[in-house]
C-alpha cells in the first residue's frame, strides 16, 4: 500500500511541491521485459479502492479478480486529487486509450510487483476477458507429460525492490569527513616579476603583526593512544615552606541564659482569670478573619505598580522567547540561494517581500556566469495565506542585494544589483492581485485593507512574473555591488552641489545609494531635461518597441539613467577612499514651511484621480526656495568597521576652484569587521545603532567623542540588527551561527538579556513589524534562503510605564560619563606636562651642583650603608660588641 500523507505537528511544514514536479516527469512502467507490454502495474490505496468500488475481498474476489472502470471517472479523480491520485503515473496511458472502459485486475500473488495492474490496450482486455480455447490434442499431450520431466524456464527480469542493503553499503564505504580548505593568493598585475626585498620588522610596533598560535584540544578529533614510551626516575621530595603568623593569647568565654517563666501557681491563676478569657473570646474572631483574608488575597502585592497596566493583554507575560509563526522557502528555484534583503509591505498586512541571490563566491560566480544568465534574479512577495507559492515575482537583470518601497507610493520599488545597476518596478497594474479593498466610504486607509492571511489560498496560486520598468546606465553608475539604498523624503530635494530645496511635487523623487566601489550616489527619477512633445510617428515606433507587460512609468530612465551627484569619502593624506556599506540619513525633523490645508486636499484629490509618477516633470531645483537650516550630515559605515559622520554638501576647493566633498566631521574605528547595520532609533532621532564585526555600538549624533555603549566581543560575528518598534530600550542582533541576541537596556547594558537559536546558518536580515497593538512579528532571513516569521512575546513588545524616562536618563548619564572621561584626559595630559617640566628642572639642578658637593653626598650615602650593614650583622649574631666598643667576628 502507498504511504498516506500525514500532517506533522512541527511548525515548519514540508511542501509536497517537489514530489509533484518529479511525478509529472516520470514515465509509466510496463511489463514489456516480461512479454506483456500492455500491462502497467499500479498501487491502489484503500481510499482509491473505495472511490472506484474495487475493494479487495468485497468488490473483487478470487472468482472475479477484475473491475471495469470508466475513463471519465479516472479523469474526474485526476482533476480532484491531481498528483496525489494513484492513476497519476498512468495518466498518459488513460488519455491515449481508445475505449471508454479500462480493465483493472487484482494481482493477488504480486506477479508484476504491485497489488493491481491496468491493461492499456483493447486487445489485451479482450484476451483477458475471453481467453483463447485450448485444443483437445494439447490437453491430452499435457496429461502424458510426466511430472518428473524438468521444463526449462528462461529467467525473467523484474524491477529491483530495495530492502535496505544500500544503506549498509553506504555505512561501510569510506568517505572524506574533513572539509576541504581553499586558499587563494592574489597579486597585482604590475607586481608580477618584480624583485622582492625582505627586511626585519619589529612585531610589537605594528598592529596585528604578532599573532600567537597556541595549542588547544580539538573536540572534533579524538585519537586513542595505543602505545607510549615513558621514562621514570625516583628522586626525593623536596619542599620549601615558610610562614609567619602573629600569635595572640587565647581566651575561653562562655555564655548561658534561660527564659523567664511563670511558676505553676501563677499559671493556674492566669488560666482562671476572667480578663484573659474575655480577651481570647474577643480576639479570636478578628484573628480568624485575618487568617482567612491572608489565604484569599495576597497582601504583599504592590497595587500601584500594576495600576497603569492594561487588563486585556495578548499572550503570557512570563514568556520571553520568540515563537515561530510561519516560514517561507522558494521551492521552485533550481539553485541554492540566500536572502539578501527583507521588507514588509507598507500598507498590506501579512505581505512581505524578499530578494534572493545565488549562494556563490566571486570566483564561482565568474566560473558559472553562463549558467547564471539563464536563471532569473527575483524579488519574491510572500503572503501568510500561502506559504508555498509567491504572490508576485519581480525580475531583474542581476541579483538584488537591497531594495526599498517608495514612501509616497508602495507600488513603486527601487533595488540595487550586484553589478552596480539600480532597477525600478511599477506594480500598479497588479495591485488588485495583492490587496482586497472593501466597498464603502471608510475614512482611514488602514481600515479599508483586508489582511492577506484571511484570504483563501486558492485565490493566489499562480505566481506572476513582473519585468522591471527601467535600469540605470552601467557606464555612469556604480561599478560594484550596491549595499544600501534609501528614498529621500518628499519634503525636500537636492541639486548637484548637495544644496537642499523645497520639494513642491509632494512625492519622493530622489534616491541615495552606496556601493563597494567607494562611492555614494544621489539619483533623481525625473527626466533631467524638460519633456518635449513628440510626433505621432515616434510615438508609434516607441509603442511597438515597448513590451505589452512593461509599464512606461520610468521609460525615460531605461539604460540612460545617470546619478545626480557622486561622493567619495577620502582617507585624508592618502589617495585611497573609504568603502561605504551602510548609510543613515536624518530625515525626520525638517525645517521647512508647512503647506496650506487646501493645497494638501487638492493634492490628495489629484493623487486619487491619476498616479503622479506616471507624469513626472523635470527637476527644477534652481527655481525652488532653498532650506538654509537643513542638516545635511549623515552617518556612514564602512568595510573596515569605521563609523563616519560626514556631510553630503559640496564645498569649493580654494586651489583648484572645483566643488569637492567635505572632509568627514568625525571618524571612529569601533568595529573590527564590516558594518552590516547603521540605523536610527524610532524613538530618538539622534540615537544610532551600529552593528559590525564582533560588537555593537550606540551613538548620539551631538556627541562625537565616542559611542555611548560599546559591547564586548561576542562568541560569533554579528551580521545584522534592528531596533524594536515599540520598546525604546530593546534591539535585536543576528549572529553568524543562527542565534539572535535580544538586548534590553533596562535589564542589562553589558551583555544581551537573552539569546535564542533560530536556524543553523548565518542570519542575513532582521525586520520587525507591528500587526496590531497586541501582536507583533519579526522576520528573520538566513543564508540558506529560508524566511522565518516569529511572534514577539508580550514582554518584548509592551513597554513599561516609565521606560522612555529610564532610557532618557541612561543616555544622559552616558553622555555625562563621556564628558567626564574627556575632562580627565585633559587633566591627565596637563599633569603629565607638569611632571615632565619638574623632571627637566631637577635634571638642570643636578647638573648645576659642584664636584665637591657630589663627592660629599656620595660619602654620606656610603657611611650610612656601613652603619646599616653593622646593625644587620649584630642582629644576626655574626658580630659581637666588646666592653671597649670594638667588634669581634664570631666566624
């Protein structure tokens, strides 16, 4: 019997999709090797036997071991159960069968290997139902054949049935257990064949020049010692012991006491006294009531502490661990991929987008570049309603490593590729597929959206591929992978010099990206030149060239999009530049004039009628009003672990007269690895979290002397991080071993409050999301391409009554601590200078002494030494003093 599919109780459900794909490609097996090409063995489960009324020993017996089945019934079963149907392996045979009824025969003795077989031809069906008659001569000839005569039967090949022998062969076979290590040694082309000069170098003068490799026991390798040569020699035991104690006079002290008790006469008198009896009768009732109250209610609970808490809370307050809610894996991808970026949809609840990339090194990517071109690079949209099939698939020319939804219109998406290009998508035409807007005039936008996990999974089964609208120019953009991308706010825009102006369009039109090619680029999605009216012939030509499934929203940018301005962070005196990996802009507090209420209403009405991104005007920043008080400084994290605070505004070089980027305001090397996360707190605009290397740091924008908090080295490298969206003192840090560290500054500031294992491989991205005031989720992506959706417990999502005040006090206290440290450094430097001046004065005084004074001082020191020597010898008994005052040597 075929095994039945059962539901597992584990949270991660295994999808049957790969089995379906394998079964569709499988050809039906017939018995042509046994001389019966019309017979096809089948396995019919109990469920299938009940559907077709062919139950063994009930509908099918030894007298009638066959059943005629209508072809339409088999097609109906295939439509209902698809690949789960037992007739799925012979689907092609049933479709090509000329008749209306097929013959199903019960194979009781498993002659053909399975419990049933199907006859796939009309001729075979007639031969089975109406076998040919045997002549009387043949029957008589069979009777005369003696039973002792051996009749040769040629061997018949049968399908191989596994009985578990291959597992024993695999266990006994020798396989390589050690992991092969690959080393790559590279050199510049210009240095090939150049003479090499070696010189000595002091290891202590150069950082990380001296590395001590100490031996340590490796748990992965245990060797049994079979033979050992040991030489022994007996020597006497020698011990040198010395002690010195202070002897005190011992004293013995004892104390004895006994309680004061009534005498027997006094006890009898008190028992018979009326005042005692009256007191006990009156007090017993109050004591019984008090004891009952103590048993019923807890008198030691603090009611003031629980006064501000809500009664209706979600989940258990004592639970502090993340609970897995859902997981998503791309089962359709033929190659191994990792998740590079995760982003929740801004308006549709339960919809999340992830970008995936091939899990290959640079050398392997170059080697398999031909095969990688045939595989699409995608951004997948997953819904809680269907964990197997993606709702949308956004295609790109190469693997995407970062992407962002547009704040003004979530249907506009921008992403950065590994080859340095920026890709734009417009999914407005597919918005009805991923959102369900209720009818009626509701006021709030959030009320009109229906959660995706409440939809039926059958409504979104077929995935849809969406092509990109525009791609930036390869020649004028980044040269290496884009590591971070951000949309600039819709309240301002910048020009080529980095000056800030008002944004009158009211929509986000500019982007900022950073790449591993040491550049930060600002982009404008509007046409650089005013759009000129085109002739009808040109319009017809363009309409023919544009594919029907590609929107024309950003057609003016395709393959000609250039950055508005480029920045390079110079390292100062050298010609090298910093390599940025993450950036963080200050976009929350903007000092610009608010627009009138009527103008805002008119803009919203126009936005409802027509999408503003479909009719973009050219940028005219020079005609807009500049914003003078705008802060143009931002934070940058680099590959070397540096945190840089710099300015994007250009300044004129006094020597050359050209506009050049400003020098960094501050630079700190805190992290000992790549900075993977640099993010501002959602509660404080000037508090920044940076994650990189082996540690974590928290910064304050106005304090550039150092970080407010710097963690110690972790057991594994940190790979990602994110602030909590509801608690100002909580943030989540992902590690390369699959653990997530949860920091709670109210509980601990020197180490994580708790660590929890999520997966077995590196965590690549962390994104929390608020679903409701009582329920929050956090999306954690790993290196093996699995997206884990976990539910945040009540203790990590619900802030305490005074948490904001406590965290404010903590940050203020750390700022004062840094100021005190700086003051102490200045004081210590001043003291050091004073001590050096005093030492210099003493040296001058010593050189000014005369030769006679120096000889007199040396003579006095020698005489004091002789007196000390005599005193020591007398105390040791080596010299005795005579009556005349002379000394006798005892030796």
